[in-house]
């Protein structure tokens, strides 16, 4: 159904107001919740695929369970309407552009790849959001303002990684237990991984990294040359998903 001119003008006005609000939020971010130094950071995540395979039986995807419990992610049985912040996928689905490489395919055919929001340097989701409900912070994290989201799903269409989920109905009945310290979403809202921004503000690492028993997940500051994350990336072979799209993902996968 075509959008009415009056509604379109309202939406346009809302987008302008939200843009101003987002700019103010970005400027004031360094004053909130102990995060005064985050503006100088450039957060990235590194996933050691080989370690992940070696410890798969031991870990039982504790990273996924911990993340979803902490952030009140509902367990919806319908795969077409499920909500996921971090999940497991096969190599050929995670890297379809590389699956034609026979030797890589043979080596990683049975290796689980953990997927999540890539917190791109050039996030297409941010460009298409009409209300600026999704925005990129100075430290590289692509955020979601659940209250500002109008459920248009433009960001989902723009994201080439399938990293966003839409709440088709009230998610609360699908929560086995509720974390009162993190806001639950509502029907008609998009959600995704935020690199545990609430934990970073308290000087902690993302919950998935902390929960990994095999130390297959690493998190660090790419803007700091002394951060161990630099040595990890320099000493190993790392790939990123769909690099040909020039979105510049902040999630790296160690494959050698």
C-alpha cells in the first residue's frame, strides 16, 4: 500500500530530529557510565576457527547461551522467526564466496563458524535507517536504539550478513528467565549483537568471549598498537566475511 504524503512528511521530520539526537548522543557518549575512554577505542573480535572446532564438544556453545541469557534473547522454535545475536553456521553458508575453493572447502567443511553482527566500518544498515535507530559509535560499534526503531526492516534488507532479527510478536513469553538489568524488546523491533556495549562501559569484555572455555574468542582494541589483538592478527591467517562488499567487518576469523 502506498504511503500517504502526510505520513511521509512525518517520517522525514522524525528522521531529521533523530539525526540531531544521534549526533548529540555521539558527542556525549564519553560522559556516560564510566565510558570516558571508549571514544579512543576501535573494537574488533577475532574468532579462532580451529580452536573452536577442537573445543566444540567441551564448550557446547556456551558463548551463544551466555549471550542470549544475558540479553534476554527469546528462544523461538520457528526458524523463520527466531531471534539470534550469535549463532553457528557451516563454512559454505558463512563464506559462500570461498566455498568454490576446493581445498578450503575440504579443510573447513565440518568446522563450525560462529556468526554475529560484523560491526562494519562502512555499515550499510546505518545508511538506510530512516530514524537513526541504528547508528555507529566512535569506537566502531554499530548500535541499536530499540525505542527509536519503527520496524521498517530496511536495515535487515541492507545487511549482507543476516545479522539482524525482527520481533514478529511479543518475545517475553519465549524467555525462560529474564535478566532485569537488560531491557527486553517488544513486538515490531529489530535487534542484534552490540558487542556487549553495556559490559564494555564497565571495563568488561563481551560475555561470549568470557564464556568461551577454549579461548577461541578474542576481543581487543585495534587502535592500540600494544593490544594483544595486534599480535594475534599478525601471527595468523585471518579472513573476514564478504570483504568484496567493502563494508570492512570488525570480526576476523583465524583459519591458519
